[in-house]
C-alpha cells in the first residue's frame, strides 16, 4: 500500500469518527428532548385528569366542546339547511336508543305538556298542574327490535351512578308517597330541569298537533357512533307549534333562549337553543315512511332535527318547556357535547 493510500485511509477514518461524534451528540440531545417532551406530556395529562369534571369530562375538554359550539353558532347561526334527497333513497331507520320507551304507552293517555306559553290561562287546554297528569302503560309484548344498547332493563340502581344515594332515596320516598311512577331510572339519573309539582301549563292531545300544517322531509339521520341513514319523515314543523303556542317573553321583551324536552316520566331529556326549534327543517314527527311511529321509534311524537346528531332527536316527547336557563341534557351528563352540531 502506498503512502497516498495510507493517507486516504487515515482521512476516511478521521471523517468517520467526526460523523460518529456528531451523531452521538445528536442522539443524546434527541433522547434528552424526547424525555423532556414525554415528561411534559405526562404532566399535562396528569393536570387535565386532575381538573374538575364538568358533565363527566375534564374541564379543559369541556371548554373545547364549548369553544367548538361557539364557533359553529358564529359560522352557521342555526340557519344552514340540511341536504334533502329523492324519496327513492329513503330506507327504514334502525332502532338505536330506547331510553324512556321500554314500557308500552297507552296511546289515549298521552299528553304533550307545554310550559312557559304566553297567556297560558287563555287556552282551554290550560291546567294548574301539568305534572299531575298520569301516563298509563300496558304490559304489551312487541316483536320490534330494541337496538343494541338496551340490554339492561331500567332500574333505580342505574340512577345511583349519577345521583347521590340520599337524592335517589329521597326521590323514591317522594314518588312512593305520591303513588307515582319513579323518575330518572336510566343511567344519567333524573334531570335537574324536570318540572316541580304544581307547575302550570297546557296539556295537548294529538288532535292539537295534527291541526298544524303537514310536512314531509327526506333527510339524513346521523348517529354519533358513525353511521347514517336517509329517512322519509312526516309530521309538523316545530316552528308552527311554537307559533301556535308562543313562549312568554322576558321582562325586557326577549324570547327565552332555550327549549327543554323530556319523555313521559322523565327518563330521557334534552335541551336546545330556541333557534334550533325554529329551524324550518326541525319536525315533530308522527310518521316515518308514511307509516305511524312504532313504540321504539318514539310513538306518538318524536323530534327530527337534521342539523343535530341523533342523540338530540328525542323520542316519545312528553314535555316541551320554554326556559331562559340552559336545560339539563341526558347525554351531556354522560360526557357528550351539549350542542351536538354536525
């Protein structure tokens, strides 16, 4: 080997050693940065996990939900129309969620309680206590599919997951003394927005609902679980019901900001911005695909709001109340978003 070859070899070794030295330096730095980043990430996680829970979500996560809702309200202002489809694309909607529907309601016993209506005493349907109305149930066997989320029958045990034992026990006593059916027996427990005994309002029958103009709509029902179906809905517009039974204005002339709904006996409940209910595509549904609603699809009256996810589209509506306080909401108490915009 020549002197020139020796020099080239030594130069190559020196170059390789310089590369290794630099590589080691970068590797140590990378590990140090990664360790700091991992520690910081773990610290942030621990901080989030230890913060106050708002409806089962850590406060920072709930704040993100609220920020997203505010952004959606700013962009869409509840005015955006959902796409509509040809009737031939409509299909039968699957059953998904039968909270508050597991017992068969006697149709003749159904009443829609309306609370917060302007000049309520002027209506012949006015009663001094809508909560005194008793819904009747029948032990009727049905072959209708209950869906995948109804394997556990409702019981007071599920309510205890969301309410202090003292509250549940106190409610049991109150209901037993009154001889009434217990309320809030599903997982989220009783609503904080449910009516107090002695609340005045209107009791409407289906005849009152069916006097309103009829509408049909072919829109997509979207579930938060990731599936959707195009459905043919028949019913009356919520905006027309509100026009027929308008809310009482506040002292400053404003309309109340919210609408609260729950099933008979309050096992399921939802809250909405008033603008959602005034949306021209928000329907009080009486039929799907030209056929009357079935028990597990919410007979005799359910909501379809195509700008909202399915968990906001309450079935078997027993109460509609105007309110200026943001209402309680079943799935929000279990960690979901109150706004539920698509």
